[in-house]
C-alpha cells in the first residue's frame, strides 16, 4: 500500500477514535494527563499496520489500546523494582546512600544484567532497544524485521523473566 494511502487511513482512524481513546485511557490511568501520550502510542503502533485490511477496526484499535495499557503497567512494575531497594526505601532518599546500600544496588544491577543475559539474544536485544535506547516498539519491529506482536511478546517475556529473577533475590 502506498504511503499516502496508509497515512490517509491512519488520519481517518485518528479522527474517529481520538476522543474515544482519550476517554478510555482517562478512566484507566492514575494520572489523566497521561492519556494523551497513551493515545499517541496507540496511533504510532497503528501507523505500522495496513489498516485497510483489518475487518474490525474498532476492536483492533481498542485491543492495541489495551496492549498499550499492559505495557505501561509492565514498565511501571519494572521501574518500581529497579528504583526501590530490598528494605523498601526509595532510591531518591538521599539519606539511604550509604556504602552498604550502594553495594546492594550494584549487586542488584549485576543480577539484572546476568538475568538479561539468560534471555535469548533477540529478546534481550528487543528489551535493550526499548528500555535502554528508548526505541518505540513499532520501530523495533521495523528494524528487526519482526511483527509488532512478536516484539510485544519478546518484551513480555523479558519483563516477566526480570521480575521473576529480581523478586527471587528479595
């Protein structure tokens, strides 16, 4: 499909679903101001798809939205584990930067790196591109020649594995 047609199809979907998606996210997130970013994430994922070939566009759009919410929750979960320490103090608590705590943090980082290397290379690469390089999943899909669904599955596998390994340490 030519790029102009794909863009026109995306513009039509954006015009039709922008407001419903905004409401969908506002009802489901703690901070309603995050809803705009989540809507944009949905449309960035849809940009890589041939929307004309999708029979039930509404169902597809909201399934992508649900996936965006799941990914947001996974990222928040991973961040909370990474930014908290075993005894429950936030890393941002300046009083907690004792030599002992720094050593614990270094050990946790080493365990996370080791856990990453336990993953298959493609899963590790997908995780690294997304979390360390800030590459969107749609772009990862394009760069690695994978479907968006496969990228999402690799992300879920990596997140699940890291959560398991880091919880095992605690």
